[in-house]
């Protein structure tokens, strides 16, 4: 039977898709899709194609699109001969990336065009540009030069105030959907080793681990992806079921690097090989020396060879450096008095509710940054996060002096509550006062 043959009544469609009858009727009335055939008695009959179309609509809605956008995208794709229901290609092969391309290369222009489409909320246009890129270049090259670098430019644009949060979310959603589709299209594993990829508790950025999963799967490894924000107990349960040959975690911020450290130490005690990487380590040179395991480096293009060397015994774990014990000793006292310190800082802003709300959020994040810096024995590692806070001040249209003032009040609270014991922290805070 042809997939377009109308054979199913409304009850079957509801059961197969989970859609509500009123919702389906509204789609048909407003957008003309799907287009069921009517029997002589006026009852609707749907085809297999109609059911798959409805499932596709629902999937796009779950990704955050409005139904009007979904229908428009469907119509644009079909009008240009693209079948939205076609499965992803199964014959994609990974090829090694050549040397860096010149700035005026066609691939750079494709990245710029993709970003322009994303910033204009032109989903169909963005997908078409990616289709062109994948048709002309190896997958590994496109995901690095277009998706990864494109998202980095979006992040920079947000930092500079040229990109809105909505534009950043829209672009990220498109990139993540494409990465997931490519991962789903990966061939069956050809290597015996099993790898687990995820992020530590508190880490919610998923682009880096997804890129790792993509590269490793297309190079033949059996990869179990755990997603973001994985509690240690959940990782341990997965390890007992999968028996991996290697566990890989990524960290974007110093705070998630701190929780990654706890995971690394736990796995080291169990003699489970652990590898790690991410922006937190590229922005804080030397941070990797405090983490037991294998550092994957700052170049995503070299990860596949690095993992191969680890699994074949050609790579040795990083020599671990113990953090300065003076910082370590401060952690319990700081954690105990943290609520009091934050309350004292907030008291300085009670007359301005807008700034007080910002300070309340800043306290929550700043406290985590400081604890991470103390854990690694180097408070200078917090500096990149302060740059991010400065950008947040700009976006919230707060006075420029707020950060310096906030640090001044924070130092006062630390000196009052921790006294001489908190001198290390107070001295570091004083460096950021102008």
C-alpha cells in the first residue's frame, strides 16, 4: 500500500501521534496541513505520510518552534524539492581536517551566511546553507568551521551587546539539532572499546560533548552519551552497566571544572581511565595539572588521535599537582560563613531593588567561583568569570561602577567575617578595586 493512501480514521491518528483532535482540526483549518480525505459520510481519513508529517510537526514544536514556523518551514522545504521526512544520509564519512583555511575561503563565507540566516530567524535558509556546506566539505570540517566557530561568534556578539539572548538560543537550537541528526546517522561501531561522554554536575553546555560524541562515533567507537549535568552517582550506575574503557568529561566554566575534579578523583580511586577538556582549561592555562587523568588539549581536531593513544597505552596520565594547602584550609570557613557574607553585601543595596536583584544573583555565582578558585589553589582563575559579569552588567543596563563597588563590599564582608583567616581572599579581591 502506498504511504499516501488514506486509510486511517482520526482515532488511529490520535493514538499514533498523541495529538489532541481539536489541535489537529485547528491545524487543518488554519494552515491546510495535513489534508485528510473525506469519506461520503464526511469522516476524515489519513495516510501514513500524514501521520509522519504530524509527528514531524510535534517534534519541531518540542524543539521550541511555533506551529506557524513549523508549517512555513515544511512548505518551503517541499517547494524546493526537499523531503522533510527523508532520513539523514547514512554514508557520511569523516575525513581529516586540512590546515586552517584562509579567511576569504568559501567555507568562511558559508559560516557568515549561516550566521546571517540564524540572526534573522531564517531557519529554512540556515538549514539550506548547512546542506550546501555538508555537500561540499567533510563533516568534521563543517562542524568545526561553521557550527563550532559560528556559535563562538554568536557568544562574542552577545558579550559585545550585538546579539540578543533569543538570537543566541535560536542559533544554538539549530546547531544542536543538526549535531544530534549527524550523531544519529553515525555508522555502527567498528572498534571494541567503549567510551562514556558527559559533563559534570552543574555543567549545562552540551556543544563540546556532542562534538566529541560525533567525532568518536564516526571514527568507529561505541560511545554512550550521558548529556549535561551528570551526578556522580548516576555516572557510577552507568559505569557498572557499560564497563567503559574510557570516561570523558568537558567543562566550560571554572565552577564546572571544580565538580569535574571531584569526578576525576573518584574515578582515579576506582582505576577507571578518565579524560577531560573544554573551555575552562583553555582559558586557564595550567588548570589541567590539578586534575588526575588525561588532558585532551585545546584542539578539538586532535582529540581523535589523543583518544586512540590513550586507549592503546601510548599516552600517560597527567602528573598531578597538589593545590596550595593555604587555600584549601580556607574552604570550610568560607563555606560556613558564606550566607552571612552574602547577606552583608546585599544590605548595601536594599534601597535599590533593581540592583539588589542583580547582586543577589551575583552572590550566588560569585560564591561558587571563589570556592572553585580555592579548591584549585589559584583565585586568579576566577578572572575570566569576572569579565562575563561585566558583560552581564552591560546587558542589564546597570551603572558601570557596580562591579568595582560590589567587590569592595565583598572584601569588607570577608574581612569582617573571616578576619585574618580570610586574608588570601581579601588580598585577591583588593586587586580588582579601582
